[in-house]
């Protein structure tokens, strides 16, 4: 990765063209912005989480100009969940995994609260898998996994759904 030249700062990252070539989907800055603009946290979510949510949305916007910011934007989405859990439980000590598990065991987090999950017989079939999965995803981004390809919009939507369930 090279430092972007000044004359190219406002040009889209070449990765977007490569993704279009691989997927056939035309993704534009306007499309990314429109999707992000429609994403919201409940009004009951604490202001400090709302503020960091907006930081995350801005990071995702800037992936248009520098796609290598994508792992940072995805990490920030997972950090939002951790921050929200720490505020909800007033706990800065307990491991992220344990806090996620606790929120599920207490019934705060259920599958129907996630916009991308279809109903099943077990109302927590998806949710019960989250402590391990979300911890691994967060840790992989936090500890130097710079692989690209995780959808930052999907990561943020999962965070939104999770946080909105915490602060109904």
C-alpha cells in the first residue's frame, strides 16, 4: 500500500473497480452514503455510542477513497458493540466474549432483533453463536489481520441491531 498522491485524494480507490469487475455490482460513493444515512441507533442509545457510531459511518465513507481503511471500519463496528456492552453493564473489566454471552443469556439479544436473520424455532439460534464469532472477528481485526473483504456496511448493521437491542 502506497501513500496516496495528493492529486488522487478525491478519486475512488482502485479496489472499488476491482470489486465491480469481480461482482458485477456498481458501487458508488452516493450509494454508500445513502445506505449509511439510513442507518440509525435508537434514541435511547447513550450519546457517546451515538458519537462513535457516526465516527464509524465516516470511516466507512472514506473507504471509497482508501479501501484499505475497510479493516479499521469493520473493527470500529465491533468496538461499538463492546463499548455499548461496557456501558450497559457498567463493567470495564470483564472480557468482551463474556459480556456478549451475558447479554444473550439474559435475553437482551435475540435473533429477531437482527435485520438479516430469518426466524427459526430457536429464537436465539444465531445469537448463541455470537460470543465466539464476534470475539474472533473483533480480535482478528484488532491484532493485525488486514485482509480486505468483510462488508463494513453489514458489520455496522449487525452492530446497530445488537446495540439497539441492548438499549430498547
